[in-house]
C-alpha cells in the first residue's frame, strides 16, 4: 500500500444453502485454504497479508462465528490481493 498503511477487515463466508452435511464454518475454512497471496497466520502489524479463522484458534466455546475470517492487509499489490480473493470465491458453491 504505497505510502500508507494496511487495514483489517472481517468477512463471513456462509456455507451453501441447504448443505447441512458440512460442519459449521467449512466454507470459510475452504475459502481460506484456497488463498494463495494471503497466508494463514495469526499476527498483527506485519507487512504481509494474512487471513485467520479465529474460531479455530479459540476453540468451540468461543463466541466467534464459525464462518468468520479476519484479514490483515499488507503491502502486496492491491490487484494481486483482489485477484486472490476472486479466485477463492469462484470455487464457493
């Protein structure tokens, strides 16, 4: 991010309608697993773009929704980040 700073955002990746066979949060985990530029990690303040499935970190008693992903945006080219999100989203049902 030229001359600026990164940001954070959260997205909820909902499971396919009517897909009761999948465990809660399966679509979010699959989406995160398909990302290539974003790396799965828990960290703040670095220069790399990261994605985190917080529920996996905190465990089943956490109030965090199963389908929530947290993103930390780093210094990679914005078009690369958008393309990475797009390609991961295209595989969702």
